[in-house]
C-alpha cells in the first residue's frame, strides 16, 4: 500500500478528535498510524495537537473508504463487529453449577472470578492477555468445600494466559505455554509431597501433565473460555431473525467428557450502538445415540428410569460496536440424561 495516497487534508476547525470521529477511528489509532508513517516534525504531539508543519495527516485508508466503513457501523441494517485494541479492563464472572441426582443437589456451587484483560496487536494478529485477580468459591455445600479448595490449586497454572486470536475472536494458540508448564512443574512438586500413592492421585498428576503440557485443548473445551473467546467478530447483515449456523460440539458434564453434537441458531440485534448477539443450541437427537449406550450400561439400573437425554444452551452477548468490546455475556446450559439426572451451569460475565 502506498500510504501517501491516504491523506486527510486538515481544515482550520479540525481537531484530532473531530477527524477520528468523522472517519470512525479511535484517536489513539489515528495518532499512532500518522506518527509511525511521518517524520518527527510532522508528528501529532502528546497533547493531541495536530502538526503545524503539515497540511494533512496520514490515515490507514482513503477518506471515502473509512467513511463508508463508518457508515456501515452506524447502519440499522448491518452490524460490523471488529476486534480492536483495548487497555487493561476488568471482568467479573459469576459461575453457578448445580448437579441433581434423584432430586438431590450433589454439587451446588457459586464462584466469583475476576479477570484483568488487555488486547493488543502485532502485525496482523491480535493477542489477549488474561490475568486472574481473584477466584472465590462464594457458596458450596459444606461437604464439598474441602475438595473444592484443594482442586482450586490445579487452577494456578492458568492464572496468567496470553493467547493469539483468529480474526473472529477465537483462540489460535497459547503464547505463554512454557510459562504454564513451568508453573505446573513447581505446583506438581508441592502436590506430590501432600499426596499418597493411590491410582486416583497418580491419575490427577498424569492429567495435569497432559493438560498443562499442551494447554490449548484444555482451554478450548472449557465453557468459560469458549464464551469469552467465541466467534462473534463478523459482519452481520441478517438482523432480528434466528439463522441456522450449523453444528457445534459440547463436552458433556454428565457423561464423562463425551462429545455432544448440537444444532445452533443465531440472532443479531442492534440498539443504540450495542450489538446483541444471541445463540441457541439444542442436542442433535440423531447424532448422540452413543450417550444412550453409556446410560443403559452405567446409569439405568441405578436411576431406575429410561434414558431421556436433552441439552439446551442459550447465550446472549452485548457488545459495544464502536470499541469492539464485550460489555456482558449470559450463558445457561441445561443438560439431563433423564428426569433424575441433570446438570446446570450458568455464567454471567460483566465488564466492571
């Protein structure tokens, strides 16, 4: 690209803010691009003062193209969601889990997690940095609290994650994999001194070696990371109606991490600069017969009722279109093998 073809002629009344607003750019983005592609005496100053030695500033595309894209962002018939850089932001996450067996809550918990996140860009790739500031089990049945607090130690290697993202917002790779593995090795040494020599304990260590030696599959199968890094950055032209978008896999919480195949719909709405993206998924009855076999072999005699599997998953995002940032997300997954055996998991993610 010949950057000198992309110039904006400065008018007397212009400010950096007014130009950025006219072209649909962030002031920091416009300033950084101009300064990178101009000589020092032409730079926009730290106080955002426009260069007095130049009649123009350099912009990342033609004025016409930038205005067209800005118009699309404002259009009532289309939603254009693009990833953008953002400084460190804090998200509060509430996770609720309820496992019911024969009318009794076997696991009933409420956990609050606080993440600090930032997103930057290197060349054509986006990178997100997530640091867990807090992970507090606010409520759990007392008989499970000791186990929950012990298992929380296994979360330590994931307290800091840096990930490269695809253009749609999903995970491409885990950048700090070596750091995660090193944290796990230190933790493993501590855990081994506390553990006995049972098969269960050996399997826990083996599982940690696998998960933290190659962390990408673990993160992709985790519901929270699936939600926070979902494929929402796109151009949406069919608004206010549910659209079939194909199939998706879910890792069952009641059938030992078996895959569940889902049919998924999506609906996009736009209101006052906010994109509301809704997903609704149901288990595909024709492609989940392997679960029936597991149920009949392991659960039917215990529960004393016939297999009746269902799974529904509803998600709603609110995304600020201008800054490309999730404001909130609410997710609810209800899975059941029969009326006596069900699992519920809810997530509420809020920018705070």
